[in-house]
C-alpha cells in the first residue's frame, strides 16, 4: 500500500452494486465507477475538504434493469456517446437519452501505480453502434490535476456520425450564486427549447450577454440564484477550449480544459429549481459540458445541422482533457 501522501489506486470496491475504484494523490481523491459508464462520483480536493461533484436528491441508486438515464442519474460526471440529449432513432438504432456508453460497464486495468504517478485505462465496445472507446485517467503527485486521454475507434467500413460529450454537473455546497464562470468561448447559441420556464430568447450572442424572454439582459458569467427556471445554452467559438468555475471570495474553483477542435461546444445547463420530472423543485445545479454536437434533441438533429462528429471508416479520433483545482484567480 502506498503512503497517504503519495499516489495510489484502491480497487475491489462496490457502490450500490456497481464496481468502483479510487484514484488518489496528495491533493485529490477521485471515485470512479467502471461498472456504471466510468462515472466520476467524487472529485475531492483534500486540502480544503471540498468535493466538487454534485449529487442528485436520490443519489446513486442500486443497479436495476429497465431504468432510463434520469432514473439512474446520480450527478457527478458522465461520458456521453454517441447520442446526446433526448431519445433518437438513427440508422435504425433506437438510442435512449445520453445513450449508450453511460449505461454500460467498462473494462479497466492499471497502467501504472507509483508514488509519483498512477494511471488506469478503461475501454468499452458499444452495443448499438460500431464504436470502441478507450480512456486513460492519470494523476501525478505534484499537482491537483486529473488528465484524461481518449480514443474513439470506428470499427465499421463506413463513416459514422456521433455526438460526444462530458456531462459535468456542479451543485451545492460548492456551487452558490456567488460563483462565477470564465471561459474563452466567444459565442453563445440559444435554441428553441420545450417548456415554459425558459429565461433566454433564442438567438446568437457574444459571450457573456444574452437577451431574456422579458427583454432584460443576462450576464452568463454570474451563476443565477435559485428560482423556478431551467434552461440550456451552447457556448462555442473557443480560442482553445476552457472554462473556470469558482467563488471569487474564496478563490477556490475548477479549471476544465479540452481540445475544442474535437469538442467545439460547451452545453451550459441551468437547473435552478423548476418543477416536473425528475427534479420537482428539489435541485439547484448547473452543468458545463464540453461537447461535439448540439442541441439536446438527439443525434439525428445534430447530424442534420452539421454539428455531429464524423469518424472515418475504420478511423479514430483522439481527445485530451484535464480538470484542475485552482485556488485564487477567479474574478468577481
């Protein structure tokens, strides 16, 4: 067993019937569920004892067959591929919400386990689409950063289309209306969405300002307070692909970076306390989700509007991303 101040991997764990493991260094303790889509259900910054992941009111539910994504949604961080958003029928494949890798168990193995570095590799073959995903998670002991390296392979002799995203959600106690968002996105897209609790008027805007349905202007750098609304907008035209989310008073926050050439959008989801399934006014949270493809209406619409990925016959795409804890540097 490695020392508490060094890097280590703890395996052989089970949470609510799902296989789990822990990646840890002197700064971070990260719970991963290979048995449930490779979900990250804890991202604990040990010096401040702050867990940046958010949990739904019902939390992680015991494994059951027949439940949809929202029924099993515990919060935290999910990989989304090849369908983002609502149900879709694409090339004859019935795709559920955020189907399908988030609903599959992943295989995994240790790549390296030393005091100064740990890494695991996870992989999954899809059931409804001809893809394989490989993902490496790495911690080193010199900084509070999780590095992610991924490869998507098309196992088919035909080009294939897909949506690809990382569904990162944040809520209390970390998230408060005092939190601020910084990003190198330059454009905000607001699409027509169903529902009567929408705050923003559809259109194309320059970050960070958007027009409200009541004619007021909204500064998206400021996390809204709790209220009866829910909404989603799409950030794009990134210079490099990054955002910072944190509290300017404490300076504590997260910095997320990714290759914007692969994931050129970031879905900004606001669930502020609206009624209706499955939230019923019980939740105050946001999602900031790097993505290829929009809106949340499913793969077919992303294909139709040209925002879905194309993976060449027997081709592959690679992605590098990182999530880092930052103390200081969040502006008011």
